[in-house]
């Protein structure tokens, strides 16, 4: 009994000290060029992973196991998908073409990437294996399809779309190809993300004169506002335990975006970055 008690105390101490803390990857132009960074989820140990001159890197996504990052780069003029290890090593292009690819995200098992491309003129959603094989078109609709991500079970893809007019949140079944609209109204809703437990989504909404973050319960389709920005708010993502959000906001009204974490009830807002430039596009694992 004493043995198990000692193990419990040791684990609690490690958690409290941050040894099991999650990681957040993000983009920032703090060095006057858009680059990829990684940090602990309490904002400590902010580390630059890419260092390029006159080349932008953006839209990073961390794999569920925390070992790899997929991101966009315009190193070859157009926007391409790249992979690297979470320590910044082994940077390489996923596949090569003459079009623009953006908004990449890993499948739960880390074997596929879902992304947006202009290879068929319109912005549509595609998947590809991480080794650059099995390119598959997912959407074929009039208007913008963007911000895709896999459901935690890998069976569905969540995304924003202008099909039908105002941009809204949609969920498409991978097996049947059937898509269901989750949001409606005259306001725009975009940048959706799944909670890791699969019960909720969060998204950025343009309502009235405000930019706000909402959380929707997928079982009941009820939504609730969790944050209203002073000026701008972008790119929410859930914590690994589905109990908090990380997002970029211009809370100081100075047009520079910084990263914050917040509990789902809107309390406990914590500022993670503080630079004279912007930080955005967080991915939390």
C-alpha cells in the first residue's frame, strides 16, 4: 500500500512541476518573418524551430503523439506542405506541385494529412499520406472549403465552407461523403476544431461587430459563447484533456495577436506570449 502511495505522490509531483506538461506549436513574426515555434503549454521554453530569410512558414499542426509537425512554407515560391520532427530536425516537403496548399492537420494515427489546395482552381480539401502518396480529393463544391481537421476517431472531417452562401461549419463522413452543416445564420463561423474526447467543437464566429469564440456540444448541437474579443480572435484549439482552449487574440487593442489559454467556462485566461509582433495558429498536444 505504501508503495502505491509513493508512486501516486511522485506522479502528482511530476504533474505539478510541469514534467508532463503539453506542448503548443504556433507561428510568430516576432523576428520580422513568419516562423514556427514550440513551447510548453504554460508559455515557458518558447523555442524557434525554423530559421529562414525571406521565406515564410505558417499553419503548424502537431501530431497527436507530439513527435512531428506539418506546416506550410513558401520556400519554392508557392505554398507547399512540409514535415519536421518536433525538435525542428528532418525538414522536408510532403509532395511537390505548382499550386498552393494551406491549413494542414494530421489524422489521429499520424499517417495522413488533411489540407486545402488550389490544384483544381477552387479551394478544396484533400488528404494525403505523410509519405506523399495516395492524394485524395475530399470536397468538390462551389466556394471556399477550408480549415479541415479529422475527428478523433478519424472517420469524419470538420471544416468551414462557403457552400450555400455565408461561411459555416460542416462535418463530412469519410465513408459516405455525406456532409452535414453544424452552424447556420447570417454570421460567419470558421476555424473549427474537435475536442480530443470527440464531444465538442470550438470555432471563431463573426457576430454583429464582435469576433467571438463558441463551443458546441455535438450531441445536442447547442452552442455557448466562451470569449468575446476586443478587436480580433483567431484559431481556437482544445487542450489534450478537452478542458481548455488556446487561441490568438488582440486583447490589448494594438493589432498584435498574442496566444492565450482559457478554461471552457471562460475563466482562467492566461497570456502565453508577449512580443511586439504577433503569435497565432496554435496546436496543442
